[in-house]
């Protein structure tokens, strides 16, 4: 009976030791896993994809400003009103009655005994071919400035979609080249920073680009490598 009790006690001690050892092993494995996970360094490369595309403009917008001066306020105001109305009439003649023309600015400035009158109007038209001739005629008839000339395309959504594909394709090609030169494998995309689309065409660009505008886009892409 005494030997039986001794054996039972010994077995309990062994089981307790095994449980303790098992717990220690689990804790050790978990600690090592946590250490490796927290100290794992992710290698990355960052590239900038770029693309350009040409598109036919469907409309153009610009602002016309006229400034005149005079010593008599009423005469100066009449001169300003008559002058800006004349420029609006010229614009309608060259771009057509369907153009959207709005007066956007009117200001009187006093300087001692003289007065300065500033008037402005905006024009939006689909007749992009006559813009250069119109601008010249506006200056010849008293316009002070013709500014904020912006060409736009109604097909902007499709242009944007095509540009995005070209930009990401360019970024991928650059990333593959860099990874290969560094003897690394290219992994998944970690982040993309999409830049704004810009239209940089001028009237001179239209003349040398078959009447098309140049649209450009870029994006920064970060890839994982190992």
C-alpha cells in the first residue's frame, strides 16, 4: 500500500513537470515568433509613373479685361462700358451666338483727380479654331489682357482612364528594372499616390500638334521587394 502511494505521488510530480515544461516551450516559441515579427524589416522601392496623351479640345475658356482712365468720372464710366460692350460684340461675331459670355468684374478706382475703370468678361466657346484671331482682334480694339486661356475636352473621363493605365504600366516597368538591377524580387503594391492631371497646352501647341491638347499625369507607387 505504501509503495502504491509513493508511485502515485511520483507520477503526479512527473505530470506537473511535463505541464510546466510544455508551458515554458509554448511561451518560448511565442516569444521568438513575436520577436521575429516585430523585427522583420520590409524592403520597398518607390517609383513615379508618368504618361502623356493628346486629345482634341471641345471647348476653350478665357477672360478678357479692359482698363481705361479719365479725369471726369461719368465720361470714364461711359468709356469703360462702351469699350467692354464693343469687345463682347467682337467676341460674339467670331465665336458665334452660342458662346457663353458673362461680365465678371467691374471696378472704379480713384487716384487724385483721375479715375480708373476696370471691366472684365469671360468667354466659353466650342469654336477653338478661331481663338488666335479673336485674341488678336480683342487686343487691337482695346483689351488690356486676355488671360486664363483653358482648353477642355468632353472626353476627359476616357482620357483620364487611359492615362491611369499608362501611368501604372510605366511605374511597373520602372520597378521591375530597379528590382532586377538590385537582384531582388518585385512584390505587391503597398501604396499609390495619385497626382493631379494637368493640361499644359497653349495656342502655339495646338498649331504644332494638329489642333490637339497635351494632357499629362503622374503617380508615385511603392512596391514591396525581397
